[in-house]
């Protein structure tokens, strides 16, 4: 697991969500799983070759939301 490519990172994000589901106490589990899902979404959007206004607005909204929380 030394030299991971973007496709490996995507695979890890997709596989790790069910692994961590229910592992932590309920109040922390929800936050952690939401964070993993957001990371997977960011990674998927970042792989797009051309960004539209909708994807850029998504990046802005989630960046501000995570920065404030």
C-alpha cells in the first residue's frame, strides 16, 4: 500500500464504508460514515475532465460546510 494510484484510492473509499459501518458508537458512526461518503463524492467529481457550474457549486458548498463544522 505504498504507491497508490487514484483508482486504488477510489476502491479503498468504496470498500471501507461497509467495513466501518457500526464499528463506532452511533453518534460518531454517523459523522464518520458521512465524511467517508463525502470523500468518495469529492474523489468522483474530481476525476471529471470538465467541470460544470453544478459541480463547482457542489465543491464550494461542501468545502464551506466542512470548514465551518
